[in-house]
C-alpha cells in the first residue's frame, strides 16, 4: 500500500496522465523498490526504468511551472534549480 500523503490529489492526477508502465515504475519507486528490482518485475531494462523516472520528473517540473503542484526548493535537482535561477534573473 502506498502512503496517501505521498500521492496527493494533484500528484495522483499527474501520475494518472502517464503511461501505465511509468505509473508502475513511479509507484514501485515510492514503495522503496530499487531500479534493478523494478526492471526485473516489469521486464524492463534498468535504463528504461531510469528514463521513465526522468521523464516523470520533467512532467512534475512542468506541472510546477504551470502552478498545478508546488515543489519545495530542497527537492529541486541541481539542473532544474539552475534553470529556475536563470529564469528569475
């Protein structure tokens, strides 16, 4: 069972918009599975798992730019943080 605090309504809606494989990868990651375990269980390569997580992170940042969700500054990846600082300057 996934903690309901992790999957709030806005986050859940964004996740529901993604491909079923991406949904499974994200949910299993939140549940604590490692990328190799997820790859084995879903019959994907570890690279495919990383790609799905990266694409979903990009979707989350886009949603944050459009005001659908808020991402605390502490959770921003360095690349995204630099891009946000450049936009603010």
